[in-house]
């Protein structure tokens, strides 16, 4: 009975986290593309979209913390290991990527989207490896 309640609570947390992630991602798209495609660079609408994105981002962080707090110790360890690796790759990789840009060792400018993709792929891969390692 207790396991069933835990599973129900976990599914609820995962659905809540998914919803907040979708809302935040949609607000990022709105803030990124809205000025050009919807409201012709009107500053008021752009500020509102960026503030909405920040508010939804804070909400997503809060829901993610609640989700992690509901995990068992092994799942928390897997999450912590994945987050530590993603943070390290993000900081070291991001600063190195920036150095390539500012020292003109690369053509064009460093784009934050590449750093976000690198961090995300690192995190997802580390989660998968952690899940496989501890099964």
C-alpha cells in the first residue's frame, strides 16, 4: 500500500515537473521569437515576455527541488552526480568556449544555445549511465 502511494506521488511530481518545463520552454520561445514574429519589437511586450520567462523558470526550479526531495537516496545520488558533471562541463566547457571566441580562435561568435545543449546532453547522458550503473 505504501509503495502504491509513493508511486502515485512520484507520478504526480513528474507530471508537475513536465508541465512546468513545458511552460518555461514555451515562454522562452515566446520571449525569443515574439518580438519579431508577433509584436514587432514592442518593448513593453518584450519585457513582459522576459519577466514571464523568469517567473516560470523560478517555478520550474522550485518544482524540480520538490521532485528531487521526493526521491529515494539512490535516485538523489544519481541526480547529484549527473548535476555535478553537468555543472563542471558547463563551467569548464563554457569558459573554454568563450575563450575560443574572445581570442578569435573560432569564426563567428560563441552562442549560448550550444552551451545549453552541451550541458543538457551531459546531464541526460550522466542520468542514463547512473541509472544503468546502479540497476
